[in-house]
C-alpha cells in the first residue's frame, strides 16, 4: 500500500482540464543561404570556420591532399535551389582559391 501511495505522489494528479499536446510546427522550407553577396564577403586568407560563419553551414569536402606536411582541402557549397555553387580551396586552413557558378 505504501508503494502505491508513493507512486501516486510521484505521478501527481491534475484536477484541471486535460492538456492536449500541440503538434510540432511545420518545417519551413530552407532559405537561400548561399548568395553572391555572401560569396563576395569571403576573402582569401580566411579560415574554413570564418567562411562557415558567413555562409551559415558547412561545405561538402570534395578532395583532400597531404603533401610535404601541407594539407589542401577543396569544399563545395551548393545553393538550396538549382544550379548555383561555389568551390573553395584551403591550404593550411587558409582560403587560397575561390570560384562560383550561377550565384544570385
């Protein structure tokens, strides 16, 4: 009997109206995170982290080379809609080359 009393005390009781859980909010479509304005903010010498701070998301690693202690990594970012992208190359975590296609 004591066990039942303890369980009842832990669970509590509500004397008000029953609450109904709300459905989760509908997902909103992704916003256009990659624009020509953001591309133009990106400057050679920036770190990968600085670029992610501007774009708002990570890039997709396309290639990585380690040669004579120097790491070179190429990333691509694609627009949320069709066709636009930018490709950035980092050497020792510093942007060395950037290119873009069809950004607005």
